[in-house]
C-alpha cells in the first residue's frame, strides 16, 4: 500500500506533517488521521475544516482500517537485537529478555508475520499466548498490519492461556464444563495434555508457539506451558518474551488481575523452568534498545534502575526505599494535587496508584469537580460497546440481516455519542463473532459469545469513562503507555512487604511514560475488602457518627434483572423509560442516588439526583456487602447491630455499556419483553466511593 507524506491543514495553515498509507473508497484516495478517514487533496493535503471525514472506517462496509500503519516488517527500521529475533529460523527456540520500551509487542507481531510470509507457516498453526484479554486485539491488529494478507491474522490462534486451555478442554473432553476455580480447570487440562493421545496428536500440528509476559506464568500454568512445549514437535519453534523486572503477579490468570493481589508463596515462573532445562534447549537473547522514550531521565530508569530491580535484596537492605528514591530523583518533578484543575485538559496521561482505594478516591474527587476522566482497574464491569445494545436490544428474532442492521443503526446509533465506529465496521465485527454468513447474524450464537464473562476484546472498551486522563492501578497499566505518567506512590509501606515484589511494582509504574514522569503521594487511608466480592471500604469510627466509605460500581452491581426485571419494574414502558434515559447520558456527566426500596427486598433503586425515574436496581450483592461493612463497624465500635444506609449518594455515571444474556440463561425468564427474547439491554456505568451513615437496626436513619 502506497505511503505518502501528508500536510494536515486547518484554516489553510499547516498544523502537522505525517506519513500515511493511502486507502481508496469508491476510487477516491483517503488517509487516516486522528482515527478518521480524510479525503486526500492535491496529492498530499488534508483540510480539517474543508472536508468531511468518513469515520473510523469506510462507511460503505469495506474492510476497516487498522489502528496501525500497514508496513511489512522488512521495511521497518528494526534495531539489530529486534531483527535477530524476527529473522530467527522458524524452528528455533528463543527466550527473549524484553525490558519496558524495547518494542516487545511489535517484535512478537513482526515475528509472526515473518513466520507466515517468509517461512510459509500455516497461520492456524501459529499459536500466541497473551497474558491478558485486552492485549489480544492489539496484537491481532498489529499482525494484520504487518502481513501481506491481513485476513490471515484472524487464523492465528491468539488467546490467553486460559482460553487456549479451554479450547483443548472442550475439544477433547466430552464431559467438559467449567467447574471450581481457574486453577482447578487448568490442572484438569494439564492432565489431558499429559495423558490423552489425541491431544498429543493435536499439539504435534503446531508449527510455532509464542509466549508473551512469561515472567507472570507460574505454578500450574507454568507446568501446563512446559508440558505443551514438550508435546509439540521437535521442529516446532518457540519464542518466549519475558522481563523479570516486571513480574508483579504471583500467578497468571486469563481475567484481569485484582489490583493488589500477590501470591502468598512465589513459585518459579516459566522463564526459570526454561533455564532449568525442563522445557528442552532454548537460546537466550535480549532486546537491548529502548524505543519508548528519548528522555535521558526515563532512559536511566529503564536501564540502570531496572538492573537494580533485578538484583535480589540483601539481608537488612531496604531495596524498595532505594528504588523509590532513584525514581523520585530521576522524575521530571512533583505530580500536582488532585484538585481537578491540573488534570482537566490532559488526555494522554496516566495517574497511577498502588491501591484500588486510592483510584476510587481520586475518581470521586474528579467527578465531584466535573473533570472528565477514565478509570482502569480490575473488578469493574466489562465495557461491551454501547452501540450493540442501542441497535439490538429490541431485536427479538433469531436472525438479523445486514440491511435490517443498517436500519437499526440509522434509527438508534448514527449521529450519537454511541457511534464510536462506523456502521460497516460494526457489522464486520459482529459477523466475525456471530455471523451465519457475511450477510446474516445468528443471534443465538452472537448472544452466546457476547454473553460470556470475557466477551471478544474487539467489541470491548478497556477503561470506564469517555475522555480525559486515565486514573488506574499500576497493575492494570502494565503493557500500556502514555505521554505523561503521574506515579502516586503509597504514603505508607505497610508491614510484611515483599521488598522485591514491591520494587518491581513501582518500577512498572515508572516505566509507562514516553515523555514525562511526575511523582506524587497516595492517600493515608486504611481500606479493607469484603471477603467474597473484594469490594473496597474504609471505616470512619466516630461513636457519635459511625460511617463508612465504600465502593459502588463493581462488575456484579447491576445485572440484567436490575435493568428489566418484571418484579422490579411495573411495566415494559417503565423499562423503556429507563433505557432511553441511559442512552441519553452516554456522554454527559450525571449524578445518581440509590434509594432503598422496602417493597422489593430492600434493594436500591438508581435514579438521577432529584428525579424519580428509575434507571436500574442494584443487585443483592450490594446489600450483602453493605451488611458486611455494617458488621465491621459494629465489631469496631461495639454496641447494637447496624444496618446498611437508606440512601447512597454521590454516585456518578461514567458512560454506558451493553449487557448481554447468553441464550437459555435462567435470568431471561424474569425479564419483561422484548428483553426476555433479545437478551440485550443497556446499563449505566456507575462509579462511586460514597460515605454513608450506618444506623442501628430498628432505628430510622436520622442523618
């Protein structure tokens, strides 16, 4: 695809000069700029105020334009260490050390494209194990951008280890079903790989395996990957990418990892198993050049501080303090206070905390000040694209053809804030997930795949919110980068910390930035967690006013029944009224209040502050957790038993999402029509860290 240098013009003045591939729509040349297609004028100009962009892809249904420029790996200026990995023989087995900013993801994708285009490997016989779901789509897009035939990227088996394991489990065990913990199911697959002859034959067909973030694959998962490698043909190549300086999880899991969860007893990760020879002979090499930043201060952190992180702490050594001091001394300054004004206009910025409670408190402060921001951490709802629910919630038929989808799009999505992609791209994505043919969707299949706990990443957003800086945990930022990072270090270290583990966490946070690192402090709050759900709370134990601050907005807080349940909403029209309003607040701030309804099992009804219109009903899990907090207050203060508050205030809408029930889900029988048949509805993305008074049982709340 031809590349051209393009002058970006606004009011006839050049604002930027970029190089872009040329795309043709109806025979006319377009280039992509700021995620939209603009007509190319005079062979090399884009006029932002004199032309109409098509959107994120061709509106007539042509293939979507990749997020990444289409450049064959042979034409990219790889550094020498990267080129050695990409061009290594297909059958070679490599353990690649890849520090932050060395282009690990790009090299992994370049390696796949070389294996397919230059060495002739069958795409479906190339496997790539990604640590998290959110990385899968980015990796596939990059591979598509590098391949001569972009469609081959969808044949490459790219998935988390749990997803790969489930494929083996479901394909070779007739009685397969997901039972017990993730660890127990991984253990079952491990036994299949070791003992089942058919599984061994299946693995013999793999031609190359790529493993990403191998330092975080430990325990039973490391055992499984070792066994997979053993069962693959001796001619099957393996490329393993790892950075032990970024090993911040005590285990690997397909779901996003809880923001502060660490294993009690660290186990040898997969790279250590490789070095011990348990997976056969490997050659070690290293990506040596940092490409993420040109800042001399950040380069020192990426290199010198990393070497210190990789050195085990000696007896009596305060390694964490030393790493923190180095990072503070090399930072570009102090992070501003979270008062809203300093962050209001920042977009490509991360504000990172070690603790979930600090993220919640910062988000609450920003929301109170009307500052747009996004939140990224584990435990939040899956942000399934809202255009799905807007277009399909009322469609109860078994099939949906392309023409009818376009009508639904025009009626409900086009021209609204929900149109985050074009209609053609939206249809293409849905067909990939649940298409019977290119022209017809199988709604049952679509619901089955979208209704999973972990639906396809290509129709999910990675952060809650619709704009502004991203506030999140260090753990959830791993593998991501931004121009500016505000690293908010914990105010207190706490007792019994693993010095090596915490030093790695701080290092990961400090290496997310491309241009600037500012260092600040977290909060002095001592938060607890509800045992089962992990909901964060903080007790305020004044005897005259026993209160607690607690999290609202976890992934189980609003379910399908709370959006369209027959015993919660008096009529179909009452549900439609709430659904229409949810669509209306997709891109605007809205403050919500949750009021306990004594007539429906004391569940909390969500409505806009000052309005009686019910948008949703919080699930029973919220009540259960609030009783847990009430009991914690009683244990701290003594006296009579306490109960949850009557009203929960200071809840904020951070966007909307789609909720999909799988076909045959028992909850479907509890819903009004048409949601009982369609299984698709809209939900507000609610987030709050609200403080409330917990009255004594038997007494009305008086404050």
